[in-house]
């Protein structure tokens, strides 16, 4: 019996076959999947914001920010037996959900999330092999660690597999 492991907003989780992993409600948020195809282990983070230095909370939710979520997910996978040299990444989300006439950089949350995710992956030497980012529609994504396929359901745009 396979199960769908759910990842909430600002959350991180891991999976191995036959289970799959899913997150919903990716607007400006970015879903990041790190996976080791050889050891059949994967994880997902649902990232809301680019940088944890923006946090005012006394207890930091590491799943909320690109810089802390990707490093936490990376460490979780290594601790579960993933080979750091075998890790690859797929990402989806980062939509510009609202149009702002001001052109204020702080309002470009989706594009800024995508940029920061790519920077973090680069710093960890994890190749980004597929992405579906931008636009102005929300997404639901589901990853299968057995096939390493990421299924993306985009509002008003159907289903894509990368």
C-alpha cells in the first residue's frame, strides 16, 4: 500500500518508495524536491520566503525560508542515507500571484524565492535538473521517488510532468 506523504506550507518531509510526496497551494511559494535516484530517497520543502534574516519570530521555522529549508532538507536526506554527490533537484512554483503597479522589489516574492532557491542549490553543489516556475497560477506538485517524476497540476493550465 503506497501512501501520499503531505508537506504543508513552510514544511519539510521525506519519502521513499512506494510512497509519493505532495504539496498543494504553491503560489509565490516554491516547492523544492531533492532526491537521490540510486538510494531511492527524496524530500520536499514548501518554501514561503527567500531569507530567514527577515524573521522576527523567536523560534525560527526552518521550513519557511529558502536558505534554512534547503539546508535542513539536505541534512535530513544525508542522515537517512542519501549520497550527497548523487543529489539532484527539481523545483516548481514561484508565481507572481498579484500584479503590483509600484514595481516594489519586496512584492516580487515568487521570483525572489526562485532566485534564492537556485542560489542555495548552487552553494550545496546540487544540480537543478528541471523546473516549472513563474507565471501567475497556483500549483500542486507530487513527486515519485521511484520514477523521479514530478507531476505539476497548474490552475487553469492542466498537468505537466518533469
